[in-house]
C-alpha cells in the first residue's frame, strides 16, 4: 500500500478541491491510502467520506502562500505542512504532496526530514518531458545561488534523471548563449567546476530553446530564472490555446499532446524523503496529476535511488 500525505491547505482553490482530487485518486488506485491533512478551522471533513482509504488528519494551523517565512515557522508544529513532513520522517507515509508555500515547504523539509548531504542544497526539479526524460532544476527553492550551489543542482538533477530513466544524464547550464565568454561570473565559475568533474557528463551552456529538445537533458539554473522560464512556458501555452480557436484551429490534438507530455508538480530533491510541490494555482486535474506524480515516485522510493546514485558516484 502506497501511503500519500496530502497537505490540503495553501492551494488557491482551497481544501474542498483538494478533497475532490483525493477522492479521484483513491477511486483510481486500489493500492493507495491517502492521509488528508487539513486545517479544521477552514474545512470540515465529510462524515460520509466515500472511502476508508482517505485518512483524515485534523490540524489546528496552516501556512498560507502569502506568509513570509521566519523563525516562528519552526514552532508551528500543528500546521498541516509541518505535521505531514513529520509523519513522513517517521515512516508513517511514503510521500508528501503539497500545494502551499514553497519557502515554508523547503525550510521545514530541511529542518524535519533532513538533507542527503550538508551543503548539498535541495532543489525543485521539473520534468519538462517524460520520454525521453528532460528536466529543469531549480524552480524556485533557491533564488540567490553561488557556483557551488548550482554545481549541487547539477549533481541532483543528473542523479534524478539516471534514477528515473535509462538515460545518461547530460548536464548544461542555462545561459544567454553557448559561448564560454558569455554569462555571469557565477555561471562561469560553475562551468569551470563541472568541466573538472568526471560525473555527470557536462555539455557546457544551453539556451532557452533547448529546454524541450536536443541532447542536453538536465538544464540547470537558479530558482528565480527557472521559475520565470517555467511560468512563461505555461503562460504561452494557455495564451496560444485561447487564440487558436479564433482562427478556426482545432486545439484538441494539441491539448492531448501536452497532457501526455506534461508532468504536474515538481520534486524537491536533496532531502531524505519524497516530496512533491504542486502549483498553487492547480485546478482539480492538476491536483490529481501532482498526486499521481507523488505516487509514482513513492513506488520506487525515489529519494533512496537518488541517494544510491550519488553514493555510487562518490558524492556522498
């Protein structure tokens, strides 16, 4: 039985939609047990829940997406995100899926679950395409990144790709051009570090158009750039879908292609547990997709495979 912890608070549509997504999940997966963490001040768990595999976990607090993270966060032990991470750290669940505050999630994951290695900073990784697997890392877990941190993202991204697929990781740093003379001093320093390492395979710089095609399958950048790139890509897709019908273009085939190729949610790699961050603006379908992704990585206990890959390469 896969035990998935769902932090129902924090998403723009609220816990009611998260509960609907949870109902859909347990109906679709007979081997999944959903632990539903909710703030009892904002949601009343239905007494006539349709499945005994939805386990209510009533909490007295939740962290909103609008809150600024400070030291008081670590005292909020009755918040939904705090309790869900504690339960995973105690092996009561196999994966946590949250749609809430990214900064709070990262801070508490480091505090409660722990890092695979000191100074190997956790990063959010997103599968841009599943087959062949292509990833972008980081997506917003870290905004200000020195060269050492970017180098760590490359190691985590490479281990993710090689743990999740049969592909050999081929890392590149996202830059304004592929020429070695271009980029910031931080990017150039990271380029030097990666060039001197035997693993992973490093192919220099990448430009934005290489995110979705080409031989480079792990694109590394700081969290601010990664988040902007991802949301710009999503925004462009939504815009095109809204405009094409005006020109009598049938968008159904495009929508099916994107649905088959897209992965809802991002994985926080570098911690001692499986953690998925869904988009705060997720609708019902996107919530279901993020939970499915969490189930998928829990089936293989992804963080242990990443740990094994890093150990094999002498990183840990």
